[in-house]
């Protein structure tokens, strides 16, 4: 592949075959990976919280049904 430097940007090159812009900065890539990992952990935490809430709501509904049925 052949890369052409992007004017006024040391960290960017253009792939001459596809025309795509590529960031060559290792530090920016590492920062992106770190941020992505943090977002993934936050997403997993939110999914777990949502599952917990669903389970609690189901328990509450079951308790209300039992009260309504006189059990």
C-alpha cells in the first residue's frame, strides 16, 4: 500500500488506493482503546442494572398478584 501524508497533519495519511484517511498516532489509538474499554464496562454495568430492575419488577408484580388473590 502507498500512503500520502495529509497536509498540515503529522498523524494522518491517505491510502492512495482507497482514498481512506488513516491515523498513525499510537498514543491516540491507545487513548481510543482505553475509552472504548471504559464505555464497554459502563455498558455492561448498565445492562446488569437493567436486568436487576426487571427481576425486581417481576418480584413486585408477583407479590401484588398474591396480595390481590388473598394468598
